[in-house]
């Protein structure tokens, strides 16, 4: 058994939808962002075992800070506005190994 994680980076996008009026990631284009990230990671040849996995998640309970995603194993939390922010997280953190401080929460 290897001590190496199955994925180098495992990224969870909150896609939770709330009905009671509380802010939620689903109302802030989280689905589009998750799909963009998944597609971009595949285009870069970074998907799969030992590389990067982009996943959908239910509520991550940081609704007011959303939309949010979290990168493991580091446990780095990000917010984002658009696909340019997602690309910056991919290029800087997932590829370059450096935290994107301006998007970190």
C-alpha cells in the first residue's frame, strides 16, 4: 500500500441549492465553474489517478463566502467570480503549486 494520495489534488466545488433565501453556491454559477474546471483539467491532460480530480459537492457550509471550492490534500479554500478565476486556481495552484492568495478564504 502506497502512502501517496490517490489524487495529487482533489477539488470539490460546492453546488448546493438553497430554497429558503440564504445565499448558496448554486445561485452563483457554481455548476458552470465546476464544468469549466473539469473540462480544462482534461484538456491539460491532468485528470486521473495520481493527478487531479474535479468533483461536485453538496453544502460545504461556507455559504456567505461563496461560491466556494476546496482543494485537498492541502485543505485550501477558494472563492471565485468567473472562469478566469478558475483558470488562475488551476494554473497557479494545481499546476504551479502556489496558493492564489487573492481568492483564498
